[in-house]
C-alpha cells in the first residue's frame, strides 16, 4: 500500500453556532435540529481521533450568522506550492446563505500564512466549493454541476498550473464529490458511480486502478464516502460490512465515529475536515499553463 502523503493537517470549525436554519440540500430539515451539546461532543471526538492518529488540527472560530460554516471542507481549496508556500483558493459558494463564511475564513487563512485567491466572490464569477475537489492520480479531480461550475475548473488549472479532471455530478443527494468519492491510497478509492452521469462515472472508474464501488444506497444512507484517511487508518461515520471486509483485506484499519448530528445538515467527517497539505509536485503533477480534461458530452 502506497499511503497518501496528504491528509495529516486539517482545518476545522468549532460548532459553536451549528444549526439547520434553511434548506439547501435534501438532508436539511429545520424541524429536526441538532443537539448542540451532542454535536460538540461528536466534533471533539473527531478532533481527538485525528490527533491520536498523528494528524494536526487547526481550528477556525464559527461565525454566529453562519450555521453551515462547521462544514470546513467547503471554505477553500488548500494546497502547498512546489516551493513549500501554503495557499488556498477560497470557495465561492453557490448559495448566498453560505457566502459570509469566506469573509471570515479568508483573513484567518491569511493570518496563518496562506496566500489566498478567488475564482469568484459575492455572487460574481465562477462558483467553486472545495468539497468537490480531490487530488488523485495525475490530476485534481473536480466534481461540477450542483455546486461548483465548470468554468471554475479552468480557473483552477491555469492559476495553479495543474491538470484538472472534471466530473459531472447529476445526483441531487450527492451534491458534492466528497459524498461519492474518497481517495484511500495511491491506487484505491471509494467511488459511488451513481452520483455522476454515465460518461463521468466511466472516467472516474478508469482513473482509479482499484475502486471500491459503493451503491447509491450505501453512499446516501451511511455517508461512508465522506470519510478521511490518515496513513493506513480510515475514519468513517459508518461502514457497511461488505465495505469493511474489503478495506481490511487491503490492510486498512477502520475507525467508526458517530457524527449523526452533522448528518442533519448534510455532511459528515470529510465535510468537517479540510486538508491543507496537498502538495503540488508531490501529490499533484505540475502542468505549466494548466490543463482541463472533461468527460465526453
């Protein structure tokens, strides 16, 4: 197993103001509110688990007017340039209910030494939500459609000098790629083809040498693709027996954590954790001028 080199440093947002205040995905129901104390306990257990496994967590305070900000994966795409300088492309949220998150996250990232940039902001320019973007193989794999726009892929490729492989997301319940795709190591990933159109599903399956294919039901009812990997350990909100058997056969240790309060807002472990240690030149090939590869129409 060639372990992922990234996934050791995460940015998270403490859920001091987490609630379900509006509906922007099929999981949200304002009549079913998370329990604040239980949500905080679940979040702290996740932080403790990451640190126990050797990871690092940097915590950003939550805005009182931004109940979804706890889903830190979507604050921005964090990367390390070839010269070692950290940078983050700030997200430009599709829904205005979440756009104020960036106004707090950008100064925080800048204070931590990240160079910050945008593909769009305040409703102008391309939408980008970082929960759609993963380094895998020879490219940054980016889902587009429900939240991220196709135009954002070109911005990312040219600004970062990388190859971007686009995948069209068509499933309303898997509106971010992080609900349907989870890199496990250099060759393996959890993949739910049902999230994508036929051409994109074929492209993703061709990209992953050894995919563990999830059914639509597994992905939607367990959030199992919304997991993180630290070395040979996979931290998951749930794991169907079939999936666990394959993971353990491959040599992974599976750690299950209850994040059920956060499922009420439509996210789980990956949504709560933003990896900022993907390095260009190590985890993503450098491609001067950038390149975008889209699935056939």
